[in-house]
C-alpha cells in the first residue's frame, strides 16, 4: 500500500465522534444508565444460573455464556463513550485503544457464535427430546463454548495484526470509540484493501451464522409440525426468546455492514448511531428476554421478591 508523507508517532488517540453532539451530558447519562442496567441484568442472570444447581443444564450454560458475551460487548465501548460525554475525557492511549478494538470485535463475533450454538441446542432439544441430555452434556457444552471463544479470538486477531504495522498520519478518530474502521482511517495507507479484507471476514461470519440459524429453525418447524398441540406451545415459547434476541442483533448488523458495503452512504451520525445500537440493544434486551421468558429464571426472581416482601 502506498504511503503518504508526514506519518506521526501516536501515543494516544482523540475520540472525535461526539464533537457535534449538542447535549453531551444528557447523551452520556443515557449511555451510563443503559450500561448499568445491561451489566446488572446480565450479572443477575449469571448468578442465578451459577448458584441454582437445577439450572446447571446445557441451555442455561449457553444463556450464561451469552450474558458474559453481552457484558464484554457493551463494556468494550461504553466506558470510553461515558468518559467523553460526561467527564470530557476525549483521549485514549494507543495500547488501550487496540485492546478496546479487540474486545469490541471479539464481543461481536462471539454474539454470532453464541446465538448460533443456542439455535443448535434448541434443534437438538426439540428433535431428540429423550436423547437430548445424552447428546448435549454439560461437559460437551462447555468444551464447545471454549472452542468457539478460541475460534473467535483467531478471527479477531486479524484486525490488530493488519493495523499495528501501519504508520499513522493523525490521531483523531472520527467515530465514538476504537473500532477497526476508526483506527484504520488514521493511518497513512489506502484503507480499501484492508476494509475489503475485514469485510470478507465479517460477511463470512455473519452470513454463515445467520444461515446456520435459519437452517436450525427449518428443522425445528419440521419437527414442531409432527408434534401435538401441547408440545407445539412449549416449543414455540422456548424458541420465541431466541428469535427475539436474533432479530435484535442481526437487523442492526445487516443494516450497518451489508448496506454500507453495497454502496449505501450513511452520514457519520447515522453510522455512529447504528454502531451504538448494535452494541446496546442486544446487550440490554437479551437478559430481560431470558429472565421473563424462561420459566425457571422467572420463578426464581418472583421467589426472591416474595421473600423481600415477607421480610418487610
């Protein structure tokens, strides 16, 4: 890639994505409240599953994994945005910026993997209800989860590996936190080659996981048709939570990634808004969906509230 003249040594980056925000304090407080709610709700889900041995089943281990992914995903960007909007701290060190970028993209990839493996879990549970616990044991579920984290780290490692050797011409990020596109636009090279490389990875992962989820639901629909009306209601209730979560994540992702690659031009504010939406919506919606649509977790919450009321 041809270099431009005037490369500089960067020790820190300036976050410039909120420069045009009219009411930064209000926006920052909204981000802060959403962040606290999302992290708290996901931690509650994790604690319920860890401390209740009756929930030590493959489905709940996968819900627990999704909660960990959501905490990583929303925590990768939120503290920086809160710092810029509320405290006015608009700089981030070079190393911290790259760590944030890695965590953000790892969270995004793991969100896809987590949703795909949860769809597979529902397919096995519905198509082989009697053999389910022998096919998907807790041990196999944990091994599968560890493997997915390792594979995700392998894919995401490409991002810093392609960025670190490149010289920088300036240190101002156009976006609201450190992601691959934001850092790449500070370099002295033509970014198209690198954007195309990363786009291939993202396209492959997003379409592969989405196609896999669609295939599992085709299988689920087939087996649901063969079931009794009573079983159909149970299966529908079980899958609805997952469908809500999948819709929340993939809608924003496809708008952001697919449309922009097809030539649809987004303004900087629209791009930042969609990017923030892909982080906040799933991370906030997921724990509440699984809390109130999963019978065992919902029962546990109601039981705690009854104890609190009785003690007063």
